[in-house]
């Protein structure tokens, strides 16, 4: 009986996919550092595919090399610059991926700013969360020069810092990795991302990072509207951000794409697709 039920679910999923039309398309801008090698984001693409299939939508990805969004690109390669911005501005949702290193980060900041200011659904993963915090610090909190110590080790306004237990000199084998719990904070019962996860008190997701949001600045960010709805067991490490007065602006420090399944899509990705298709509130009302 269990096998029969599973077969029905798979058959329904594939049947729905075959019936999709161009009118069912949802356009997502994937902003990354390695978009010239799209296999770099295989898990992210699968997570988007699983979410769109579950919602009977047809995924269309606009691949945007983050550095093409930066002002320098306007001079060095104006065609790439204008094409990148055209793709970003036409997207129904924006996804800023994880990654390491300086190249392209200001382009990611520009993408996060566009999403925030123009109410475009946004999902930031790992570095994508940190990018959103950097942008918010600079342009909402007025923290000039705000940055991550990874991107500018001499920044006078470090909003993203090394985790205390992580070596600053040895990069190999020093990441915070593996399945870890994220606890939803008191008063977050109405949180969109919490509802998408089923309304429970915690979630388990896989991690891979070396840096974290500076815990000393959390109160300042929250008073301006950036809510840290999920934290680790200590309450000191920020895991999930959500922006007030925005259709869907979510950042997660972990990598939800690693646990997605065709019949059980990742909630943060599901939320992005729902918001991008103006279906989020209707969906939440059914939960």
C-alpha cells in the first residue's frame, strides 16, 4: 500500500510537469560567482525545480554573474552590465547563493538592495544572508563602510565576523559543518518562514560556513526591521533573517538545498516561488 501511494505521487508529479505551459513560468534570477559553470549550483537548481514542480510552475532561471552588476562592469563591459541588470529587473524572484571570496560580492549587494527596495522576493543562502545584512547595514542603518571581515579585513564596521571557534589562519578543515538545529525565537509565531517549515520550534539543516553576523549588532538591525527569527542553541549565532514589510525577504545561514527532495521541497525555496507568483499569502492561509 505504501509503495502504491508513492507511485501515485510520482505519477502525479510527472503528469503535472508534462502539462505545464509557458503561462505557468516563473522567472528567478540566480546571482552567483560561478554562473559560467552552472553545475556549481546543481543542488540549488534542484531545490528550485522541486519547489516549482510541487507548485505546478515552470522554472525559468536567469543566470547572472554577480560581478556584471557592479559599477566597474558598466565601464569594462557595458553590454554585460546592461544585460545583467535587465535580467535582474525582470525577475519575479531573486536568489543570492553561497560562496567565498571578494569577487562579485558588491554585485550581490546591489541585487539584495534591488530586492529590498522594489519588494522583489529574495532568498539569500549562506553568504547570501550575510550579503543582505551588509546591504541593510549600509543603506538602512546608515553604517557607512559596513562589510564582512572576509571581504575587507580592515573594515571599521564589521557586520559579519569570524566565529570565535574558527581559526583565522588555517582555512582547511576549519568550517562549521554538518546538520545543526536552528531554534525559532519567542514571538515568531507569525513568521512566514516558520510557518513554511510547519510552525515547529526548530529545524535541522546542514551548514558549511566560517563567518557569522556580528551578534553585537543584532538589536540595532532588529529595531530597523530586519528580524533574526532563527538562532542556534546558544542564541548567539544568527541562522535565519526575515524582513518586516516585505512580500518575502529571507536569508538562511545554512544550505537548505542539500535536503530538498522531489516530493518534499525545501521550505525556503517553496516560499520564494510562492512569493514570486503572488501565491504566498493564499498558501499560508491553508496552513
